[in-house]
C-alpha cells in the first residue's frame, strides 16, 4: 500500500498523482516483422495502381516541341533585340489528336530564379499606385529609370519581358479556322487583384463608324479626357481610342517599352505580361502563350509565324515553341507515375521478403 504524504501548507512538493509523477501506463508499440511485411504489401497495392493510372494519363497527353532559336544558324536566330525576323515553326501530327491544344514558349538557360532578378519589381506600382522615383528605387534596383524617364513598371523582370510574337499561319496550316486564344492565360488572382492600370489613366474608345483619321482630329475634351491625350487604333479590331497616362512626359510606360506587343489601353494588365511576371523556379521553363481549338488527323500540319524579337544568343539560351494537350492531371509528366510504381514495387519486394523470412523461420 502506497503511503500518502501530507505536506504542510505552502509546500512546493509536486502533487502525488500518476500524471505528475509519471506513473501513467504505456504501450511499448513493438511491431513484429510479419506486421511490417503486411503493411508494406498493402502500401504496394495502393501505390502501384495509382502510378499505373497516372502514367497512362501522362502518356495519353500529346506533346511536341520545336526549338526555333538556339544560337547562330538556327531556324529563327537573331543577334540583337527587336530584329523582328519572321520565320515559320511547323508541327506535323503523327497521330489523330483532338484539341484543345495549349501553346507554350520554352526558355533554356534563363535564370529567372536569381535573387536579384526576381526581387526587382514593385508590387504597389503594378497594382496601379502612382509612385515617385524615391518610392520605387529600392524595390526595383538596379533598373528603375531609362535615362531621365522613370520606368513604369520598373525592375529587371518587367524590363526583360518576352516579346516574341506567335500567330497561326492559316495558309500553311491544313485545318481551317485555327487561331490562338490568349484571353484567359493568366491566373485569376493576377487578373483580379495584382495588376491594375496606373491611377489617373483615362481612355475612351470610339465605335466602328469612327475612322482612325477622324479619331485623331477629335479633341480630348470632347470625349471627357484631359488635355494631352493620344490616339490609338487596335490592329486586331480596327477600333480607335483616346487615352492619357499621368506624368507621360517624365515616365516610360509598358506600352512604350514594347509598342508592338502591349496595347496602351491594357498596359500592365496584358495577360502575356502577367504570365511573364510569374518568375520560374528553374533556368529551363515554359510559359503559356495561348490555346488553340481544333482537331487534327495524322499528317496534318499546324504552322505558326514567329516574329523573333527576344535575343538569347548573348547568354547561350534557347527558345522553343511547344504544343500540348492536357490530361486529367495536367500536362505530360511521366515522372510522378514512374515514381509511384517504383516505390510500390520496392514496397512489394521488401514486404514479400519479410513475410517469406517469417514463414521459413517458423518451418
């Protein structure tokens, strides 16, 4: 019988209980080799089917890539920026494939993951705040001005925007009515919250009855804009607009950095720009350019006109164009399925070995 201690009032002696005195009952948790073997076999039975299904899905994805610029002498190589060289990239289908297809450009040996590179931007500026040089100089260092002009957006990421242009060559493509849809390629969070036109931006778009010449002759005040507005005609729709950026005489905006790629009406809300600003983890990466609807038969050709403006020869880079369908789990990635199958097979081998050892021992 355990003798209870009666401590005087005010004593600091711990309470005499199983919990405080660490006398709680415990279970050692010893698992036999047989149980280990059974568990490994069970895990193998789970992993191998998952890997098989995942691998089959990855193999069902159609993917094709053409490298069009890998240095001097390649299909569409350029030696300086903004050359505008036009070439054709053709994909010939080896089997019947139903769309939609997703069009990607792939970069090689471009280190978007360099710390000084991916930190060189100002989030508040991208969200539309009108900031001064002092406000952005720290975040955008080392590139926040072009001569005397303040860059908006500033930073290394925005100033290295990928500006090659891709269009379907309808004359050489064997399936009719094929085009690139780039209307929803950026993440919804980027479109909704992270990118806004600069505060103070004004615009007015005329209807189709107003010609570009007529639009240019219309005053800013007559369409409700401040003095100093400019005229722009959308080459895709033919519609003319008036627009005004604040501090335009002291600031270089995105549409002025890339006049052939960025419309002044959208600026930093251009979805190709949003996709580029999502910096990649590895030096070889691909980014979504658009979606192509259509079904192709074996032997059909899908041809793109490439306008090459982005120079990669100086850093031994490569540019490729890639088309891919999507499976139930995304693009073509056989690694995950192979990993599950490999681990499942290893579990099965170890589990069976342990169980056989136990059987032999009992015999």
